[in-house]
C-alpha cells in the first residue's frame, strides 16, 4: 500500500502544479512559465526513483534506463524550480520565499543518501523516502491558502 502512495505522490504533485500554473503563470515571464512545465515533466521522472526496489529487479540495462530517466527528471525539475524561483522573486507572486525552493530538491537527495549509506536503511529493507522537496511544496500550498 505504501509503495503505491510513493508512486502516486509525483503524479499528484503534477496535478497540484496545474493549479499553481493557472493561478500564477500569467504573472510570470516566459522562463518562469517554461520552468513550471519543466518542473512538471521532470517530476514525472521521479517515479522510477521512488520505486527504487524495482531498479534491482531488472537487469542492468533496464535498471540503468530507469535510473537515467529519474536523473534527467530530477535535473529538469531542478531547472524548473530555478525558473519558478527567479520569477517568484521578480514578481513577488505568490511569495518571494520561493527563491529557496531550488534548494529543497538537492536537500532531499542528500538526506536520502545519508539515510541509505550512513543509517543503512536500504540494507534493512526499509522504505525510506524523505520528502524535503514535497514538504516545501506543502508549505507553499499552506502559505498560499492562508494568504488567500
């Protein structure tokens, strides 16, 4: 059950991003709007990483392809968050604190890496997925709803 939620989370984030796009894209320049799209497409690339156990079930070439898709997705999402952050800072829409959002994705990767290597969470067959990035978006949604 938990595994299905982890796979659904990136898809649900993209659905939530549609609302963000409808509400704020008109205030953003072309790089900001492109950033929103890059973020959405890149987030869908997280699905292979969120099902990391599946990578081990495949042979090396198939697992490698899934890993590359996930890495490219992460890079697209990061580029998208930078575009969103720049326009959020410029327009103050919805909030200037979005300038910190691009730091959340690398923070999530770092926390996951520390959890997997230092704490050995993958070796004890424990589903370990931190959501620093997701929590940043939840905080944004809460902030927007509180202001509006």
